[in-house]
C-alpha cells in the first residue's frame, strides 16, 4: 500500500511539472510578430447573450492577433464569468527587442508596465497594448485560453460586450485602444482561439 501511495504521489508531481512546462512562457526572437492592430466592427443593435445570471450585450465584433505579454487567472464570483485576463501587444509591442526593455505585470484586473528608458514612444506603448478580460463562450474555448502561454501569438475572435446582473451590477468594455487607466480594458466574449505558429 505504501509503495502504491508513493507511486501515485510521484505521478501527481510529474503531471504538475509537465503541466507547468506546457504553460511556461515562450521567448521568441526579435522582430514584430503581430503587425496589425485589432479589427473592430461596431454594432448598432447588439444581441444579448446569457452566461448564468449575467446578461452580455454585444457592442462590436472583435478580431485580434497579438502577442501575449502577460496572463493572469482570477477566481471568485467575477472569475466565474471572466476567469482569465491577457495583456496583449501588437505592432512594436510584439517585438522582443522592444519588450526586453519593458517590465510587465498584472494585478487587480489591471496591466502595468514600467521602463527605465523608453524603447519606443510612451503613446505607442499605450495604444499598441491592452489588458483584455476573457469571457470564454464555452468549455472548449476556456480550455484553449487556459493553455495560452506568455510570449505566444494568438488570434482571438468574438465580441466586445457589456455585462450586467440583476441589482445594478455592471462591467462595461472599452470601445477604443486609445484609452488608459480604469475602464480602458476590453471585455471580450471569445468564440475562437488560434495559437499562431512562430515564424
């Protein structure tokens, strides 16, 4: 019995190590990996979707190919709806030669960056990267999002949405890449996830 427990414990540790390696950050070489800015098509009369007790009103169709600068999972009530945030970068914010000079972190549903010297203009950093809240459309999309690694380039398709619940709770999406600070994050109902192979 003791040997069986030891073998089982060793197998669990090995599985944990393998899972960690699967999600460990990747480090691509220099060069712009995701050149284009996100594509957004605003909707005049968005549809309403349901996720549990939450109503999601679609504001725009959203299509983005970008490098994952950082990722953070969340729990709790809001984590049921939005289990993952991805900080995303495109243009020169997808280039390792630029990103090596920028310290990036996430906390409290925000994305933070810090530089000692600007490798590119400040406004370019602000308008070529964003923290994005991910609402998976289904269990398969959730699994695919959970497997995304920092440093990878991913293509996401879905909708920018505003979320409401009975009692007045609401969580609205940003509708532009030009804003910063509170309210500047995109709330994305993700229907498709594709990991883009490194060049």
